[in-house]
């Protein structure tokens, strides 16, 4: 099958991917109220107020009031941040603790317990209260608390939360801000927003062989157009659907047979729904279908590929195995499509993962000519190892801002005498908004792009995340290109 052109993508695979996205959305709705780790319902408003008052009383209000954007590396900021983090560590059930102050008709973050990791806000990041924020705003005057739990989604984590607030005062007793304490529980939603992992060729073949071995080849061979309501057809259809249900990641499973120089569908797992295909629906193989056709003779599998259908970017791959009758004659083939949607949050999480492993101090110190140093080599090998651990990643690299442009620092593929070396410039264009945003926080492209590399065309979608030094200062960016290639 062709990797880069939509017209060569089997239509049922696309339908299956869209169905998978709908299922994912359903999972989010089902699990959002709580789950295996129920929220501590015994936490009362008075207890929440007391917790907020306790930590508010420990904060140096004068030092807090003096903090301004850019002070994130000062001793005063770090002291309050560490104080908030320690308070959370001492009180199981607290998910998040942070401080805010009023600025005109808005509010802004000042210090939070997570600054220096993940997506934590900087001083001055604005939040505009809504009509539902009456208890939050009341907390700027006196201790306050929400009266019911609410849910928030952080990537593939659902948090069930209830919050308490208390004012922060300076030495004179004047209110200079607010501390917020979020209590609750979290649950990872299986499959909701985790990056789909490409199965190996052997895993795909094994899946196809497994289901092929359960199909009654004699019954399959006897099926003809119009037999969709027969017990034989229904039994195989239900068997395919049950196999999909038992194997997470399988989005579509179907059978085909050769008819002259074409192929036709026989039974698929979705027949009877709007997506079902009748017996005899024809698919004409192309020059890209060598592995598909090989599946009529022996187990075969496609390399994974990344594609785009409408607004959906997906990763998918297929395994094939022949179906035989009681005499051992091949009467058709079973096809197993495995895949899933790729979201911007998945790409961000991937970039954040590798960004958190990079020694920001060592990265910041690298200058042109340092390509042979142990510090450079260590980061290069770390990027390469990350790619090896994530076969869907084609390229991973680091960059930093230099005046009105950006320059490469270390990439996973550097070899002596090759580009890009440290200092190789890249001039951003109007299309690089996601790349530039990655210097301040995790970001990702929303559309698939194609690139030509010598005799190879690559389909790519990228995620970015800032790299920070030991003080929490941003010293660069890591870019992760996820994609697939086709030679030509």
C-alpha cells in the first residue's frame, strides 16, 4: 500500500481510525468521574480552608509581593516554590498548590509548586475569572472553598478535584495575593491520549495468523454475494469482531480473496453497520501492494505509516495471513489493521519526555567546535537512544534562539564533518509558529508535512518542548519528528 497518498489507503482502515477516535472520546466520558482511586469525599470545605490558611500563613508576603516576571530563578521565588512543594509532600491528597494575585480585572500566577518541570506557569501568566469563579475570587479576601468536585484532563490523565483558597498577607497585614490548594485524585485513561506504538512485523504476522487459524475456510470459500444474512457469514463476522474486541489496538479485521487480477472483500467485522462492506466489494491492488498480495501465500506485514484523513493524523499498519480450508488449500486472506490517532498532546508529551532527560547546563555551554566533546557526544547518544526506543520517531534534535533566528545544537544523527553542526542556522518562516512556541512551552504541529530527503519522501508531524537548566531557565528546545518514509 502507498504510504503517502490517500487514494491508496484502504477505505476501511480510515473508517476504523475514525471509529477508534470516537471510542476514545467515549472512554473519557466514562472514566472522568473518578475510577480506581476515588476522591477523598470526607474532605470538607472547612478542612480545605484550613489547609489553604496553613500554607498561606507560611509564605513571606513581602517577598511574594515583590516578585515580577523574570524572577523565576531568584532565591525568593525558589524559596516559595520549594515551600509549596514541601507542603504538598506533607499532605497526601494535595495534587497542586499555587499562588496568584489580582491584576486589573484579571488574575495572574506568581509561584506554583511545579515550576521548573512540565507545563508550570511563569510569573505573570494570566487567568481571566469567569462567572463560575466566585469562590476563587472570594479567596482573595478570606478563606474560601469550592462546594463540589470538578474534573480536569491533563493529557491522558483525568483529575477529580476540589479546591480551597486563602489570602496571603504581607508584614503589615495587607492582602498581596492568594494561595490555591487543589485536593483530589487522578486516573490514567488507558488509550485516551497515549502515543500509539507501532507493533513489530512479527507481532502483526502473529495477530493475523491467530485469527486466520480460527476461521472456517470451507465456509468462507462458499460465501457469495447475497449471503450476508446466512448463519455462515454471521458466524465469521462475529468471530472477527470478537477478535478485535480482545486485542486493543486492532481497529479493523476483514477477509479478502483473489478474483482475476483484482481482490474482493468477503466478511469484515463491521458488516451490518454503516461502515460494513458487502461480499464482492472490489479492491484493485497497486504497485505498492506487494506485501498485501504476499499475504495470500504466507504471513506478511506492512511497515507502519503515518497518514492524514481530513483533520485526523493517524499511525497505522497491517498484518496479513492466508486462510485455508480443511484440505490446506488457500481460499482467501485475513487482514488485521492496527493503529490509532496521533494528537497534539501526544506529540507534546513525547517532546517533554526527552526534554526532561537532557542536561540543560551542558547543552547551554556547547559552542561551535564542541562536536567532539564528551558533553556533546553524551547528548547526541541520548537523543539517538530515545529514537531507538521509539521507532515512530524519525529525527530528534535541539535548537536555541540566536537574535532573530535559531541555530542547531545537537541532533541524533550528527557525524563529524556533517551538517547540521553546532551553530547551523535555520531561519523560521510564517509556518513555524509551533516551532517557535516550543521555546516557551510544549507545542506541536497540527498537520502532516512532507519532506524530500534525497530519494526518500517523509511524512512528518512534530512536537517541541523547552529544555531547561538546573535553575529552571529555558536554554533551548528539543524537536521530535514523528513520521514514516517511502523510497522512490
